[in-house]
């Protein structure tokens, strides 16, 4: 039986030290620059970034690592988990993390945009079990009661299904992946039970950044001014800008616009509403301004983007 996870307080980075933000779509796999889900085999990512991955973060992405075997040292914020595989690690959006795995160790790496995670939570996942996005999770079979062995098997099976669906080029790929990710998060929630040994305390900056992004998720259709967001979360615009720049290297307005653009692209690709109807649905009072907004950020009109997206669903 693999060793029980051993979480200890560690210092993988110093307070105030600059921590790089890695966007897999921009820094690793340009085919998926706008993807809300990205999957790859652990070995592929290790071949690109190395087995000894220094501290980094993914500003708006939750990440799940599943390591099949071997010794693993995994930092999540100020916690160090020293375990033997198989082991699963969940890293919340923007939380610094680093890890070392043995040569040849296989597994899965799943990266999910926080907007999809919150969409799943609103859709009922929160009622199934509580996943706090500002807490890290480490799970191994040795942590679990005997009656949970089947759930661990289910977790591994879902990861394998995600791998197969990702590799396939079939109609409905995006929707299938979203359902599989939802089921995977449910399995993780059931197994974790908010274990005290596997949580990491988030910094004030991270908590504020998460609160800001939750407000965006609730109100991006309302086109709030930045001052309204800062008032809602109880900080100045200057403080909010500093935090967003530190955590994601992006100003808050860009983060808001990226969320609006992501929804526009989703509706253009998968929806049946006309372009004018999409504009009104997303809170734009003037369809002409909606088109100018989209083109200024993407370099193409909504109609052009829709035509490019037609055909078999090959992305996510």
C-alpha cells in the first residue's frame, strides 16, 4: 500500500518573490490558447518543462496532477507533500506550486479554467461536496478507508476516459469533456472530505483575487465598472490592480474582458442565437458596439469567428 501523504509546512518561495505565471495554451501548446480544458500526459509535460518543476502558478486555472508511481515531492503554497504514487494533487487557481517526480513516472495533468469550475459548482457540484478553490488537495490510496477503494478506481477510470476523449476528434468533444471533468471533481470532493492535512492557507492576495473572479463570474453580463467591483469586494481600485498584476500579470479590466470574450466565443461556437441576440444576451445595448468590442480584441468580426468555428467540434 502506498505511504500515507505527509504534509509539512515548507517554503518553496519567499514572500514577495516574483513567481512566473504559466499559460499552457501560450507557453506550451498554442493549439489550445483559448481552451477551458487542457489535458496532457505527465510524461509529455515533464519532457517539456522538466521533472524538477520550479515554483510557478496558473493565474485563472485549476490544475490536477495524477502521478502513477514513484516518489513525489509536491509543494502547494506553503505545504509540502512527500508521497509515493499513485497520488493525486489538486492546485487551485493562482496558487504557487512546484514538484519533483521520478524519471519515467507516468500520469495525467488536467488544467481547467476557473469559469468552468464555478459553472459546475453552480450546477450542483457544491451540493455534492465542498471544494474550496483556495485549498490544495493531496490524495493517495493510503489516505482512504477500505470502503473508498472503489471510488479511487472510479477516479482513475475517469482520468483515463478524459485522456481518450481528448485524443479523439469526435462531435461533442467539448461537452463530453465538461461532463467528465464535473464527474472527476465530484470524485475528488467525495474522497477529500476537506482533509485538514491537505489544505494550504491562501495569502490575502490570492483570496482577494479569487473574490474578484467570483464577482466577475456573477456580473460580467452586467458590465459593471471597475469601481463597482472594487466596492463590492471592499478594496480600492489601486489595490485591486496591484493584486491582479502580482497574481496574473494582467490588469483587472483585461481579466473582465477575457471572461466576456470567452463567453462570446462559446456562444458563437456552440449556440444558435444570432449575433444581435448574443449581444443583447450578454448585456450589450448596441450590437454594433458588441461587434467592435469583439473585433478589437480578436482581430475578426463575430460573423467571421462563427464561420471559422463551424464544422466538427475538434477543440475544447
